[in-house]
């Protein structure tokens, strides 16, 4: 008996040692067998979450990485920035379905009750909500909701009747993904949203959702910014700040790691295989793809940071972003949900991809030293929120279908307010009937009226807004601008006046499960396509006649001609002066002329244009058209000086001597003898440089000049038609060049003695 007992103890010791050794080997190899192996590792959590508090207490030796949004947690793990993340069991099912590179490590670490939060000492919503919870638990509605969202995994909101006879109430929600809170087809979808819709119907109020980050939900509730928040884990730390309702749902929390880092990957929770059909199922499928973004936007920063293995394509205008996707130059792009709603309505070829990626607050931007103007704007925001005008100004555009600007009386007694903006499209900023419309335009216009100033909008590329503000070209900027830490280093922002979620979108033909990818496409092929003339007529009506867009084209055409002609005249005169300095024997005159020609010919025209606008005239309130004339004229002068010099150098010296011998002065000799011959020699080259200048003026949109190209960009942003506006602009540039060339050729014939003799002989 004693020997048997000793043998059993020995076996247990050997097996225990072997298991410990295996675990130790796995850990040394960088693999994880149990959650204990994550001590001392990097663990990603959402800022202000219950998981963060639990980790700080139980994994104090680990490096806790804080992220603002739920997608950032997963991306941190998949990109190798973190070794693991801690997520609730509710969102794990959807996560594992979409991403087969991650897996659960071990059992649930702790259970937490989910509940709605309310401002302390304000039971007017908490008490009715608890009563509502008890009612739906008793009548079976609660069990049905849990079964549909949690167990069956449905992703469609039921229709809930609510007349809203008692007004509205504001609910703060964090878009943590299905089954709890997500945006599907521009509709708030998930268990939390259904809770709020049913609760609102029970009290006769319509819920208005504000999308918040997890870390900001408690602050929003505690400060009374929202009437309630749903839903957060009920913790002791949070109870110090806010009150909670009765529990809505209780669930566990699990560690998630990369599957390849598991010591026993076969023991992890089985996951659905990832589709290999080449379609876009979720945002994760865009890794390694081409993502189009607006240059200088928050989307550019997000894509660069979270999709380092993808090709991020930067474009100057929103129209270029859409066209890059439509014509296969890019696979997808990112946009806020409100703008995306307008895009999808205008062009059904596009569709949404995956869940909401992140949300940002939108605000107006001010220079660092413009505290007085910013304070006035914040006071105005507070006033319209209090008196209810906010819903008529902002919410009506962003959450409704408003497309017309109202008449806003303005005395303009205190001068002008210069506002920088970008044509992003409705509902933020767009051009309709040759007038700026949109939420930001109406908001700023009403603010300007409140301080007795006339708003003067300067429309420029998005990437130039902050530079224009910092350099003093504009007083404020407003164009759906997200508040980011990087931008806060350069400028100050007003109080936020809106917050929106953001999603990927792509062509429906590239999105998995899209109706347009199979059935719709097949149905379309059955119908006979419209004829070329029918499509041309439709494009003409849409791009030229609709909303009187021809007036926009005429205005841009006039600006292009003015800049081209004035820059040529200025450049010719300046070039003549530079030529004489260059030909001087005096080194003090010759050297600066040489340097001018070398520098101007070696500097790209766009760089020169930006330098003159933002640096040379940075503190001067000057018309951008004048800046364009100066910049193009200076560039033209450098080339003309050399053309003129080569023409003069080709004339024999005896011509000058003959003129002086005839009694002419040096100046008279130049005007009557040398200049006519020089003009004849240089006109062919001069024509080429002049046409090049006309075409170069297409870049003046960078400094907020409404030229022909900019008019085409604005039309494209409204019609989503790339072919007709671009071809139309190309044809108009050709016509401008053709007319101006005819004028120069007429001058050439008049100055050519051979042509004159032929004409005289013919007579």
C-alpha cells in the first residue's frame, strides 16, 4: 500500500512537472497557454472602460495601452502593436466572425452588469427606465430581444411606433459594434438602440442619439450633456460620478490574442472561415487594398495609422475621391455617415462596408490668438442650443433632407468675416444655384449676422484650410472639420457642434452580399442601355442647365481669361526688364538677373503660387486673383527674358551700327530696327509659352480662386459625373488657347515683313 501511494505521488509529480515545463516552453517561445501568460505584456483597452479598471488592478505589471475606439483595439492586436485586448463576450461573436486571425485565450476573467447611466440627483429618466425594464421583463419582450440580438445574431431593427408627443430626449451611445450598437445602412442598429426606441415609445418621447467614445460617456452624463447613456458596465468607480439603472444585461470578459500566438490554437473557440471570394465583407478586408482619402483630412491620418499595409491615395477634392473608386483607381474610401447618406442617395453604385470605424467631433477653427472671436462663437452656440434654434440650423441639415438656404438678414455694420471652407458636398458644404449651402454655411452665416458682420466665404482645397487660417488669410474655418490632437497644435477649436460616425464605402459590385453586386447587375444587363445621344443630353442637362450651373462655368471662364491675359502682359514687361539687366556688362545688374532666371525657372509654379500667397502676402488682405497674376507673371518673365535675349542675340551687330550711322539714337535704333526683327524671331516660341501659361492657371484653385477648373470640380462634386465636366473643361481650355493663338498669329503676320511684302505684291 505504501509503495502504491509512493508510485502515485511520483506519477503526479512527473505529470505536473511535464505540464509546467510545457507551459514554460510555450511562454518562452512567445506563445500563450493561459491568461496568466499575459502578465508583463502589452494589453490594449478602451479608455475609461471597465476592462481598463480591472486590468490596472489585476495586471499591474503589464503595459496597458489605451485606445479611443473599439476598432482600434482589434487593429492594435492584429498589427502587433499590442499582445492582447480584453473584450466583452457580447461583441466577441461578431469580432471572431469577421476576423479569423484572432482567438479567445482562456475563460471569462470577470462578469459585469451592463446598465444605463444618468446624471446624479436627476431621477426623472432613471425611475421611468427602471419601470420600463421591469415591464418588458414581465411581458416577455426582454427575453425576445435578448434571443434575437444575442443568441440568433440578427442585424435588423424592428419597427417601433412612436409619435413623440412629449418631445425628445438625448441618449449618449458608444458604437461598440453588433449586437449592441452599430450603424447599418445609415440606421442605428443593435440591442441598445432597440432598448432606447422602446423606452422612448413608452414615455412618448423620441430618442436623439449622440455617438460618443467610451471614455467620454460618463463625463457627458455627469455634466448633463445627455439625458442618459446606454450602456456601460456598472462599476463602483463610475457610481461616484453617475447613477445607474437596474442591470440590462450581464456578461463575461475574455482576452483576445492573435491565433498564431496561442500555444494550443486548436483549443480556441472555433471561428467561421473567412470568405475568399475577393469581396469586401468588413473593414479588415481593406488591409493591403487602395484607400482613397481627402488630403489633410482625419481620414488620411486614420488610414495611414490603422492600415499601414494599404496604399493610401491622397486627393485634393471630394469629387476626385469618389471618381477614383468609381473608375477602379481605388478600392474604398472613408466618409462620415451624414455625407455618406447623401452620396448613396445620389449614386446607388456605392455601398457601405462594415461597421462604424470611429467618431469625431466637428467644430469651427480659429487662430491661436483669436480668443475673442472664438468666445463669441461659443456663446452663440450655447444660445442656439438653449433656445432650440440649433435643431433648425444644424440638425435639419445633418439628420434631415434640408438643401435650401434661408434668407438671413444682416446689417453688416461691423465689416466682413472671412470664412475658409471646402466644397465637401451636402449636408456640410456644397454649391447649389451658384450659392454655398449646407449646415456649416448656415451656421456661420447666422453667427456672422449675430455679430453684425457680413460673411465672405473663401472656398479652397481642404488641405489648405489650416494654412490659410494660420497665415491670417481667413478669420475662421468651417467645413465639417474634425477636432484632432494634431490640429490642436496649430489652431484652436470652438465647442463641438456635431459628432458623427465614419465608415468605409466602396462600389457595391465589390461588397459581399450587396444586392447590386449580383441580382441588380443582372437585371441591368437585361435592359437596353441608353443611346449615346440620350446620355449626352442627360449629362448636358445635369451638368450645365440644372441649378444654373452654366453661370458657374462662365464665371470660371472669365477668371481664367483675366488671369491669363494680365499675367502675360505683366510677365512680358517684367521679362523685358530682366532681359536688359541680364545683357548688361555691369555685374551688379547682370548677376541678380541671372539668379532670378535660374530660381524662377527651377521653381514649380504651384510652389511659387503658394509661397507668394501664404508667405509674401501672408499678412496682407489681397485678392487671390492678383496673387495669381503676380505669380504666373513672375514665372512667365523668367522664360520670356531668355526668349527675348536669344532673339536679340541672333541679330547681327551691323544692324545696330547701321541705325546709329543713319543718325538714330541707341533707343531709336532699338525701337525701330532691333525690336521689329526680334518680335518676328521670338513670336513662335512666345506663343508656346503663352499657351503653357493658360493651361498652368488650372492650379489657381489651390489659393481659393474660382477658375474654370474649380468650376468643373464643383460641378463634379454635385453630379458625381466625371466624364462630362472634365471633357467640357478641356474643350473650353482648347477654345481659349485657339482664340488667343489666332490673336498672336495676326500680330505675327502684321510684324513679318515677308508676309507684308507678299500681301502688297498680291495687291
